[in-house]
C-alpha cells in the first residue's frame, strides 16, 4: 500500500517554464489537497478537492491551477514558474474533509 | 479562522514526558484541535485530534480545558526518534486548517 505518491521528487525550472506536479493516492479517499512549505514555515493550502470533479482555492492559489483527473489523481500545474514559487510541495488525501490527512513525501521545486 | 500560538522550540531528554501547549483564543464552537508531526524531508503525519476534555491514543494524549482556548499535546517517555516539528491546527475541516511555524522538539540522549 503506497499511500500518497508524488512525482517528481525534485525539479529545477527556469523562470517562465511550465510544469505539472503529479499526485496519486491508492486509499480510495474522496478529498485531496496541495500545500506548499517554505523554509522555516508551516504548510499553506494552495488548492483542495473535496470530491472527484470539484476543486476549490485555498490560502495561496495565485499562479497555480489544479485538475482532479479522477478519484485517485490530483495534479498541480504551474503555467509560468516564478522564483517565488520555489518551495516544497506536498500533496495529501483524506477519506473526507473532516478526517485525518495523509501526506506524500513532497516535491522540492526550485525556480531559477 | 482561529490563530494558534505555540513555542518555537523545546528541548527534552530521552525518557521524559513532553508537554507542548498551543493557544487558540478565538477557537470557534465547531472547531476541532489537531496535531501533526513532521520529520525533515517528509510530509506531516497525523498524531491526534480532539474537541474537548482528554483524548488518548497509542502515541500521545491531548488535554483540552473547558474553555478550549488552549490545548496541550503530551508525549510520554520520548525517545530520540521523537525529534521533529509538531504543529497544532484548529479548524472545522481540513480545508480551513492553517499550519503555523510549529514547535521544533529536540530530544537529547
């Protein structure tokens, strides 16, 4: 049972490039989330999906788009990367919005 | 949204009990209190969640006074492997919970 799997684990982008971070969970969870974590800070919610087919903005959505492709997968897209988006990105899932969240191992993204 | 305040860091020794207190003065009536643990280069891991009084599981206890304006995470007999950052979150659901800077716990031999 892999839990929450994120790809890639590391990525370096040039300013203006685009990329998609992938997240998949095998726990049949309804809710999925994308967070970013900056050095010395806690996690901030970017987007969430309470169920398949729905997505909503979190605390810091600007510069990002998401797709809930199916129940298992929730991707995060950076259309035009900026140095301010250098961060560690975590995907998480939970059975529903009111139960504990399970996190992936993170994607370390550097934008130069 | 309820703002949480917790110590930036704490030190302890192996075998001791550690108590980390979190203040949340403007907690709402339907908010739950949740604690997560994060090791370096890993995602956070759920520890415990409660609404009032006391909750205990196999790894920790959570004490919540009647006014719910604070809560205390208690880790019994810590080991070196408990060195981590601990986050206190307050919210109604996962969509509105905010991770602060957390408390960095260092357990020494």
